[in-house]
């Protein structure tokens, strides 16, 4: 079985080809990283595939499965380059989308703007109708007003339509009638119904979800069609799978109908990879840490399952609630920080500050020699001796260490009266502190005890900061997987097809709730089955149920895992017990007097990954270590524990073999990533080649 | 004498850690709180103090508690001199004068010890759902004439001793409030949040030692003071004055004059004097000096140095005064429960004065918000219901930009979704939409007013309204026009009876109350507006054809 995965990121497109050797030819993995082509992502995909197939010496016809993560939908929203979208809504509520939830994401800044809505007011039309919260019709739908709305929007240039009526989660009839009317009157316009895309209450979030779906639909459709055609041209015969934000795969047909679900596709794959690696190493609780050129991302895997949140914000700023556009789609829990290799450092009030401004990839850090003048995290890491100037990014570019040192001296060292080394160390430390604050949110604030977690670090810069970060919060183990530089693509290989459905049904939870809950899940299962049929295979899925519940009167719900199996009379009591457990875990107390209110219900159907029936570790298997390298290299690198610059052992990762151990300080280099091992810590190589750093217990806070 | 130097890297680490502790204290509190104000409105504050009570760091939460924290710590130390404090103590208080100006805000101040030596304090406040008194929520305005009618007043008490909450004090409190379970939960949440912050502070002291921390504190206070002085010195020296009027404090009452004289000395100090304002009024809307100070400091930060970390040093160059016995500096027992309605207006008043000093930073006045409560007995369940709503509309225009539409003004809250209201309360919302032609015209248009109509589905209910700008328009700046007045109308499709912005009314089934928020003020002369922007507003319906003609003198 030969499988290919590719992850299109903002800067690079990563590829992995894995042959499990079931034809007797031996197990093989090929990886490739090439620059993305943002104007037309397919260009990089095609040229990369060609090279990859060349490396493996096979044709497209030999591939059994293609798995894919893309930022095409995200970028369309972030850059506001989606299709012209019209919105149809209930009379009197034209401004729900523009009003939003109204809170400033920075209390002390009265000059900030709200995230710009995807539809301007002129493209929002009202229809005469009204439902109540039980789904009862208060005002019947007036079709004349529907026709008028369709005509107005079409005349205004709409290329795609979203329909979001009040309380449509309780009764979708009016939205469905409008869809039927649009199909008759304007059949060329794709339609996204809020009751279909996201049948949950809270009108702003539901409307925005439907609108975002409509907004990216034409672009994702075009992109998928082109990609499928191009793959066919290469001789590929099987189905393409696309990664969703939830970490599950779907077919292009479902991705085209619900493109909003693939919005966080690449980062989701990264968290999945972290979970697979952790599980394979016997670590069920994992924090994933992915740091690249512009941002760092933190995710979590609890008990072997990637943490999923029921909503997600596109264009989140400094992980502040309300700074982005909220969409109701299940997405892996990810916290994104504006701290990447390109983040700019400056002296401020006699201290060092880093980010959020970034030099990005262009002009990039000073050491790239592409015109960047302000010192960045990468410049600091170079001056500290962590990065090898000659082999950066597989030797694709030589870094200018002197220029980096000069910039650090000028902008940090001189204003603060610090040596260049001290200044560079200060930048590294502050960057790590910024990520530490975010890591505290993901761990302690969300009820995760760092001492029980392992960190899986990847991305070009992740393994350079990982050990320092783990020390700061008390995570005892860091795992740097093989293929750390193409982590998300590796994660794709491990994903399984998955469908998520959810609905709002507000009820007070008591012991008699079983029958009502059974009814809700019958409805959800029917909806999930419609899509499961499209995924094919006919195999029985694994079902997962979750409820979103709170004490009546609270404003935030807790995510509660509900039992599987038949729903009997005692299910209400079981749900209450499950709520108590989840609430206690998160908030550390229970209020036995309070009534419990359930709000949303969700169901996930997960299929076995039958195209990738190999075990989790196969993707990482590789050829025997290359021991032909020269004698170990020594380079000066900065470790404050050792008093500054000290001669440090530099090891090539490909020269490491199973069971070897390395004591810090040491640096392990691979073509697309660098691993820093701190004094006192010890690293060893696992049987499949992952590098495991045990943080010295004395270093724990 | 200034402190000996400390290396910039250590200083960076210490300062960042202090701010991180203050932030984490707040997020812990928010996640476990029951009170709507805490979890939706960030209506709480957090602070770290040194061992003498100097404010070292604060999380970025409610501006309303901002200037209250230093005073609160001082009062605690007056009642509990430093040598009487023991590890495991925590002090509770809510006095309007000592804290943030009304009883629902409870403050807990916890001394922190390392090896039996006092090293500092951690503190947090939280807006409780109720503190007893005349009406649910303890914020009734009209008809409340002294603080004793507003609920339970707590002077500083040792709420926690040897790490154990004093159950006697707790019982005393819970016996006087309407929702004792929630109040208890939130008092506990405050204590737990303080505990976790305290242990991080202890860890910081153990890592760096008390001597380094003390030196770092001095530097932090000096640097933040210096940064604030530099920012203030950049404002042209002079006295800038402004006055505006609150509509009134209930039906058949007089307007309240809100006046400020702001003097920048050109060398880094500023004084804000509110003395020319009205006298204290016999309604629960007076602004105790801590509250006045809190919003005055907030406004100065917005104008001069918004991103600067909040410390005692940053507040030093800012002096707030108000005549004793005036509306902005009343003496106990002046009633003050509903003072939250003032926050937008205190900012507006200072903004009006600052516009004369820094016109490019100022904006037209905000659209005023609306905070009505519907209460009664739900016919369906026989249980009492209270439906509390928050409606916010536009910002004023400013140099280079139209006012933002529909954003929370000075206070920072989320709204409550229509579908959530209708699920929980016997009401139906008929409309939620911008009102065209209400944003003040100008080169930069003010944001629109907002209309929100509620229909009562219950047999009866009582409406208690809290709004403003039904009499005095939100002003425009630099030649911009004022925003349109707000109004509240009962049964707009029937006899359309106007309602008072702070009145109480009996409603019956089928009654529709239409809340229409004022528009925000414009900025700059209408003649300077880009014709393209006028056409865009017309296309989007923010102005009508009639508005284009009348307000912008253009034929559409």
C-alpha cells in the first residue's frame, strides 16, 4: 500500500510518501518540503508530487490513497478574497451579522475595529417569516418577499447565498423552502443554510458560520475540481481525502458542500500527529508545540484523543476571545501565538520585548540577507549558536551571522547595555516566556496538569525552544518525532474518515431525560448516516457523543463525554454523572444544589482508517542510520546554566540510532529542524527514531 | 535614593511574570464565576501589591476597578496594620467609599508570606449578583436615597484565618443576599484565584530572593511613572474644560451637570478636577471618588498611553479632584448602586475636554447604551424571571475614520443573543437593527443608533429602565454634528407612548417596548466628507435618501 500526504501551508508545502512494503519491496518513507505557491496552491502540489514520485521511482497509478490538508479556505477568509456573498435573514434582524457580540478584545484600546464581516450590509436582505424557540411558526414564510430578496441579491452581484433565519436550529422548514426557491429562480447560485451547516442557537455565531461557508464555497469547489483533475492526469485512480478541522478525513464532495469544515485542516493534522506519536510512546497526555516562521501553535491530546472544541475563531488575535470571526465547527483545540522565527525583538522601557510584529519570510530575519534590518528570534538563535548557518533549511540558504549579531547589538545590546550574547539570550528567553503564558492557558487554566503531559515538539523552530518551555511549566518529557519538520503531513497519514454533527436542544437535565436524549441522538445519527454513505465503505463507524452543559444561569458550557451504546431510561442519570466529572475536572468544585442545563449535543462518527491499515509507527520507519558522517562537530553555543558560550556537541540526527543517549548541552541537527538539549537533560532515541528528552527533575519549577 | 541597577534580562523576566500572574488570576476567576458581570463583562479586577501596599501589577480587566485597587489596599492596611497579618489570612470588604463605588463589588486582599515574612499582597474584586437591599442586583437608582437601602456594607474583615474561611462571617453575608448560592460560589472563586496567584508569587520570591524583587519593584514603579510622565508631557500645557449633562436621575428630576477641568503642566503631570459638577443627588447614581478616579485614569490611559502596564507609578502623575459633597465625590451614605450608567458619560466628558488638547485622538460622543430589566412571575412555571438586557450602538467619528458600528463602549461586555433571551424568558424580540440617519453627520460619520423592540408574552411584568441621552444629544467634534437623541416608546404601532429613560413601568401581555439608542457624534465638517463615502452609506442603508439631502446636502 502506497500513500501520499501533503499539507499546504502559508510558507511551505510538505509531502510524505509512505510505502508499507506489503508488496515485498520493503518499507519506505520519502519526505519533501518545497515553497508554497500562494497564488495557485496547486502549482506547488503538482511539482512536488512529480518530484516525490520521482524519488520513489513510481508512477501516479501505483498510489493507493492521497490525503490532503489545505489553507485555501482559511486564506480566502483571512485575506477577504472569498466570493461575493449575499445573506437572507429574518425581517427585523438584518444587522445581526454586523452587530456581532460587541465586546472589544482589548479593554484598554478604544481604537480597535471589529473583525470585518464577510458580507456588507447592502448584500443582506430580509424575508417576512418568524419561528419561535420551540420551532413553532409565528409568522409564515412570505414567498413574495423571498423572490424579492433573491432578485435584490442577484442584482447586487452575489455569487453565493447564505440563509440564516432566527431559531432555524429548532425548525429548518423556512430555510429549506428558501433554498428550494433559489434553486428554481437562481439555480446558478450555491446555497448554504444555517440549519444545515450549523444548527445551533446564538444567532450571530450560526449566521457567521453559514456566511463563511457560503463565502469560501466557490473557491474550494474550484480548487478541488482542479486538484482532482491534475491527480487524474498523473494517473492516480482512487479517491482523494481532505482533512477537516476536527482531525477527521472527508471526501472532496463533502468538503465542497461544507468547506467551512476544512478551515483548520493543516494545524489539525499536526495535533493528530502529536497524539499518534505520544500514544506510540506510551504517553496518552500530550501537549503539541509547533513553531514555524511566523507563529507557534499549541494543541492538546487528552487520554490519546486530540482535544476538540465546538467552535473556532478565524483570524484570532493574541488568543483573545472575540478578535476573530467565530464559526461553529468542531476544531482541534489550538492556541496560536504570534511567536515564530521571524518575530521582531526590540528594547522597550529598559527591557526586551519580542513580537507580535514579524519579519515573516520576506524580508525575513536579518541573517537571511534579504533586506531585513530588525533582529528576530531566528537571528538570536543563530547568534546563540543553536542554528547552523551553513545547513539551514537543508542547506538551501547560508545565514549571515555577523549581520544578525550587528542588528542585535544595535537594537538590543547597546540600548540596554548588554553584550551581544546576553542580548541574544534575552530575546530567546522572552520569546519562550511569551509562549509559556500561552502554554499556561492550554494547560493549567484548562484543567491539565503539566506534570502528567509530554510535549511533542515540531516545526522548524519548535524543537529549539521546546525543552526551555517544558521546564518553565513543569512538563517532564519532550518528544521530537522523526520528520519533525513535516509533522502535519505525517499526521495526515494517521487520520481516519470522520463526520461530526451537532444540534441545540436546551433542556434541564434530570433523571428522566433519557427519552428526550434518545430522540436527539436518533436525529443526529440519521444526519450523520447521510454523509457516511458518501464516505463509502459500508463499515460500521465508531460513535462518540458529547453534550455541552452548564449550571443553569452560567454563561459557559462544559464539554461532556457521554456514554456510548443504547440510550435507556437511566441515561439522564448517566449524563448528570458525566457532567459532574467533567465540571469537577475543569473547575475543581461542584455545586450539588444547582440545576444542570444541557444546551448543545454532538455526535462524531469515525471510520476505521482502512486505506492506511498499517500501524501508527510505519510512517516513521526509515532506513538504517547513516553512520558514515565525520567526527562529531563542536560549536560554541550559549547556555546560561554553563555561564554563557560553551563548546557544545553537534550531532546529525541521521547519525543517531536506536538506544543512543545524548547528555545536554548538545544540539541535534536535521535538514529542516534543530533540537536543543539543555545542560542536565538527557535525550535518547526510541526504536523508531523519535528523540526523547527527559527534563532534569532539578530544573522543574 | 534610586535603587541599584538590576540586569535587564532579570528585570524582563520578573515584570513579565508579575503581569502573567495578575492575568492568570483573572482568567481563573472568570472561568468559575456565576455572576454575569464577571463572566460576560469582565467586571472584576486583579492586582499584586508589594509589602507596603504599593500597586505593582494589574490584569487588564474592568476599568471600573482600576483606580480603586490602590485605595482599597490602603484601607485594608489601616484596619489591619502589617504586623497583625498572618499567613493564611485574607481580608474581605465592599464599602462603596473604600472600594469601587457600590456594594456588589466584593474585594478580597490576601497577604502573601515567604518563610514567615510578609512579601506582598494579591487581590481581586468581583461584581456579585446581589448584595441585598431594595432591588435584585442591588443597583436600583430611583427611589433609593441612602446607601443603607442598597444592601450589606462590609468594612474590612478577616474573612479567611489560618487558611480557613470564617463560616460565621460567611453566614452573616449569605443571610443578607438574594442568591446566596451564587454569592457563596463567587466568594469562594475569588479566594481560590487569590490562592493560586499567591503561590506563583511565592515561587517568584524563592527564585530571585526578596532583595532582587524589592529592587525590581522600585525600578518598575519608576519606569512606569517615567513612561507616563513622558506621555503626559507631550500634551500641550494648559487647562481644558468641558461640560455636558446627564438627562436626569429619574422621572421629574433635574439634569446633572458633569464638568471637568483638565490641567496639563507640560512637564508630565495632569490634574482632572470635577468640582464644577452638580451636587450629590438623592438617587443611587452618585460616583464615589474611587469610581471617578477609576474612569478618569482609564480615559487618560486611552488618550496618552493605552498599552502601558498598570502600576502605582503610572498613576502617580495623575491627580483627580472633586469638590467634597459633589456628584463625583459624595460622602457616605450617598447611594450609588446604579453608578455603572455613568461610565460612558465620564469618558465622554473627559473626551470633550481632551479634544481641545489632542483633537486627532478624540472622538464624537458615544451612542448611549441601554440596560433594561424585565421582571415578574413566569406564567408557564410560576417561577420568578428577570430578563436583563444590554444594548450597545455606535462609536463617535474620529479623525480619519467613521465611528465603529455597534461596539461595546467604555465598559466591555458581550450582548445577549436574541435566541438565548427568547429561550429563557417570556418575551419576543421583534427587531434588532440600526436606525438610519441617527449617526452624527460629519467628515467622519458617527455610528448609528440601534433599535431593539421587546414584546411581553407573559400576563404581566415590571420594566425598570436604565438609559440616557433622551434629552441631551451625543455631541459632535471639530465641526461634526451631534448624534440623534435616543427614545423609548411603548407600543410603537399603537398609541406610541414615550417612556422615561430611568423609569419603572407595569407591562401587560402584548405590550411592545421599543428601545432606540441615540446615534453617536460626528467628527469634522459635513462639507469635507468624501462623496464616495456618502454614496456607500446610502447603498448600505446607514443613511436614507432623505438623510443624504438634509444632513449631507447631496442629491442621491
